[in-house]
């Protein structure tokens, strides 16, 4: 057999095939965020957090192994989804501004409810007790604590202004309010056919019922004028 030097086009074909395979899975500009965004889309479609990293890889047309360059497992990915949700929520809460502490506290809860309804996929992950029990990365913990601190400070300001009973522990009041509005938000998110009232009306009713046992009449007067 006589050897002949391959032509230029043959060299291109020979060299391009292995190169293309080698690069599969890395053609995304930001695969890490693409995985997060796709996870949020799947949660929105299914109304739950049951999916695998392999499913995400298939939807993004990358190798399964490529996902592990960014997340050690699914819990690590969900932690980032939750962290980004808390960051968005905290930004909305930070933007609230009012001179009256009770009105500001009311606006806090209304913003919280609206966030849950407008960002349901993130909210499901943020309050997935299974995730919180398994893994809480430090960055996520910091954002969770910031949300709680914002509410704690507002409750304390209301107590100092004698709008909420100062004889009751701030921690106890925060636990009561947090459990109540978190429960309301979860119910609204999980039950799309709920016959409950819109968030604004929920807020007025719930605040009147909850604060009536811990607020003065001065505090109760602001409920009818809540708006953000």
C-alpha cells in the first residue's frame, strides 16, 4: 500500500470530531446559573422539587458529569435556589420605607405574601423543611437570618413605640407572626384553587385577629390604611 499525505479537508474532518465531543457540556456561557434557572422552571412546571441533576443535564444538553463541576449534589443546587430567593425577598423588604413602625411591619408582611405568590418556585425551595434539615450553606444561612432580623427589628420598634405589648418577649411575638404568615403563604402557594381573599384583605383580617391580643388600640387604628 502506498502512503499518501492526507489533503487539507481530510485533516479538518479528522481533527474536528474529537474536539466537538470534548467540548460537549461546556458550550453554555454560565452553566451554573443555567442549572439553577432550569431547576426553577422544573419546579414551576411540577409544583414540587422532585427532579434529578441528570434531568437538568439532559434539558440543557450537557453531560451529567458537567453538573458536578458546579454542584456536588441536588441539595447544593437547591441551596443556591433558596439563597437567590432570599436575596430577592430581602431586597424588596429593604426597599420598604415608612415613618410609622406598625405600618412598616404591616408592609413587611404584605411584601412577604406577595413574594410567595409571585415567586412560587423559589418560595417552595426556601421553605422546604427537608432541604433545611439536610443542608444550609453559610451564604443561605446569612440571608435567612437577615430576613428574620428585619422582622425582629420592626416588632421591637413597635414595642418601643407602645404599639405592641412590651411585656411579651420579642422572640415570642416574632415566632407567632412568622408561623402565621408563613402558614398563610404556604397555603396560598400549595392551593391554587383556594377561596381565600387576596393578600391585602388577608393581611387586614389576620393582623386584626393576631394583634388584637398583643397591641393597643393605637396600633389597631392603622389597619384600614395599609398600602404599599
